[in-house]
């Protein structure tokens, strides 16, 4: 029984490590998506892009911000690199959030 356990234990640990990494990447993607939407709302209501970038940095450290305008919308594209630990590499994540651009002049 002990020999079988010793053979299976490394495989179980490897599966658990992969599962924990997947949860970590998923949580980072959700934080990045939420932060991109928040940043788009900030820019859309007239806040500075630096304030939106600061909000993005607070949510996901090391994230980069790009702002674009498309008609009545202001869109924020956020990118970040998530490291899974010392033995694994980094995974690049991206998210986009759009909001109505309140800074545009009102049209009748």
C-alpha cells in the first residue's frame, strides 16, 4: 500500500498545482476585466487617463492601459502578465471595457 501511495503522490501533487494555477489565472482575468470596465467608466465621465490607469494598477499590479474612442463609446484595453510562481512562466492576459462617453457634446 505504501509503494502505491508513493507512486501516486507526485501525480496528485502535480494535478493540484495545475488546478491552483488555473484558479489564480481565472481570478486575475476577472480582476482585469472588472478594472477595465471601471477605467472605461472613469474616462467616459471625464476623469483623466492617469486616474483610470491608477485604478487599474490598484486592481492588477503591472497592468497597462490603452484608451480608444469609437463613436459614442470610450473603450479601455487592459493587459497584464500573471506569473504562476518561480517554476512556471508568465501568462499574458487582456480585457476590454467600454462605456458611454459623457464628455461628448449633447446633440438634439
